[in-house]
């Protein structure tokens, strides 16, 4: 029980800006899905309360909650990765990624990310506030779980393993037990949300996992590595893929 609690605290410290205190050298990868679901639950509150009356306002508030709770750290990773992808050669790409100033690629990536998230949530809230609330919980859980899964997949697929820095530090702390735990908790979250909000959750999530995997492979193939910013990009892209997947599945139901 103590280890499980420490794992959750470490995941909360890694994924949010909540004052959880010192967590030592843990990363808490096994609890990423659980903490992601908690982030989604916080964002679901305005959707459940205001979604039926003012869906666009509710969608903006939900997005603001996610940004505040997480500190926008994954948005920063997405922006830095976008700047690197926009560079013409590897040396310039790495300078662009580590430059504290945002380039045009990063600005566009953040703008599109937030716009698509708000649009998907507003579409869902206008149709069914419960579906919108369930979708944001699932999206937050699945997207956070994507990071440790990507870490294992990358190290197994690459002869060179992960790069130095934050990427290597993260990979070293993700083991089989963490993967089993994060997959199990995330599957439970998706199953419960599907029971409460309908089959669109499961269908949209399955589609999003496939799309997220393709996008992650594209980022890695272009960058030739999976650094700390790359994990942030994978989280944001998977989050969007789940939201848009559920929105499309819900509209076709």
C-alpha cells in the first residue's frame, strides 16, 4: 500500500503542478493512467455543470483546468517538438527545440492544439454533457498512459535506446510492472466511461490509439529520437486524438 501511494504521488508530481512534496527518484509511471483520469475528472466538472447550457464556455473552462493543473508542461513539449520538426536539418532542429523562445512552428502547434481540444469538447458537450465529461476523463488517462508505453516501445525498437537527458531518465524508470499497472488502470477507466456514457467512448478511444501510435512513429522517425519534449508531444497528440475520435464516433452514433 505504501509503495502504491508513493507511485501515485510520484506520478502526480511528474504530471501536474500539485504540491505533492518530495518524491525522490520515482517517476510513478504505473500510476500515470490513474493521475491522468484525476486530471480529466477535474476538467469534467465544468462540462457536467455548464455543458448543456453553454457548451463552448464549458469546453474552454475544461481546457483551462487541464492547463492550470498540469502547468502546460506537455504543451511546451509539443511546441518545442514542432519547432524541431520545422527545422531543415538535425543540428538546427536541436537548437530550435532547446531554444527557450517559441518559433512559428511551436506557436501554431499550441494554437491548433487548444483550438481542436475546445472544438471537440464543445461538440461533445452540445450533444451530451455526460459524454463530454467521460471523454475528457478518458482522453487525459489514455494520453498520460501513452508516455510509458512509448518509452518501452522506443527502447525496444531502437538499437541506440533513448537519448540523454530527461528522455533517458524517464526510460530508466519504466519497467514491466509499471506498464502492466498503467495499462490495467487505463483499461478500467475506459471500460467504466463506456458503461456510463456509451459505446462512442470505446470506439473513439480505439481509433485514437491507432492514430496516436501513427503520429508518435512519425515524430520519432522525423526526429530520430524520443526526448523529453517528444513525450510531451505524444501526450498532447494522443489527448487530441481521443477527444476527436469520441466526437466523431458520437456524431455517427
